[in-house]
C-alpha cells in the first residue's frame, strides 16, 4: 500500500487574479505558484523586503480556511476530492477591492457590501465543509494564538475552529505587509497606490479556490492546486502533496 505524501500544513486560499495578482506578486517579490523569487523594480524602495517578510512567506493570497495539519485518518487525495466538489458548486463573481490598513498592516479589502456578502459566504462554506480534514490545534498552537489580544468571540472561534478570525469575526483581505509603524505605513500605502494606478479599478474576478501547502515546518507556502468553479484544475509547484502516491 502506498503512503500518501503529506505536506506539513494545508490551507484553502483565494488566489488573486489578473492585475491584482501581477501587482501583488511584484510587490511581495515572490511567485506563490512556483515559489521563485521575483526581481524588484530598479527603483523599488529597499524597505519593501522588511515590510513584506511574512506575507512573502505565505504567498500572495486571501485566507478562506487558515493553515491546518491534516488529520491522521484523512489523506491528501480525499482533501483534493472534497475541494474539487466544493468548488464546482460555486458561481464566479467580481470583487471590488481597496487598499486599507487592517489591524496594523496593509491589505486589499472588499470595497462594497455585495462583494463582502458573497466572499464571506464562500469563506464560511470552505471553513465548515472542510473542517473534518483539520487536525485539532494542539496546546502550543492555542497558547500562541491566545497571546494575541482576542475578544471573547474570537477566543471562541479559536477553540472551535483553530483560528480566531472566521465566520462573524472574518474580514476578507489580501495581506500586503507585516505590521508597520505609522511612518512606514504611510510610505508603503503611498507606494502601493502609485504602483496600482488605474489598472486596479476593475473588480477582481473570483472563479476558483486554491490549496496552498507548507511542505515542511517553516518552509514557504506554495500553490498545490487551483480548483475552478467550472470544474477545471490547474497545478502549482506543490501538486504532489495532493495525491496518494
């Protein structure tokens, strides 16, 4: 019997598309699809590397189901099948985005109530329907998260779902920086706005969900597989972690 090749952690993300993807990758300096480092523009601010250290490691994305370890009685192929089925039940939509500060870092967030309603519903479906694949958070994980300043509702989400920002505490966002001081925040915001220009006035197309993987503890996250709402599949560099080989 073959032993599944499991990644250390899996996550179900929304991978940005179109101009949003291209700008986000260039800003972070890394391609989440292949894991390769992308060259900065010649005129790039040297502080960007320090501003983007954590989001660069996780890869350009918006979180739907946060990183989790696969339960011992589950397999990568079973997860793959479940995500395929879930994706096929969804319908594409456009998502207007705007740059804003969120909990001390910069992110692209949803810019209108209709889009927020649709993407929140998608995130809730992903979190709930795929939770049987998540190994319970261990005591160390819960303690680390609980060191954050969490309100009672966020702590309840942490204990039930392994993450404090889901369901009623969820805010859709595409993380672009680490937490920044006021001066760095202003500089980063100005530079991102200038880079985006008028090309980002069109809503981002949402027509797939994606599984990213952390191959081993501390490794950079890479795309394993994109699951189109039309049933299509597109593999990234981590596709081997979605199959029982």
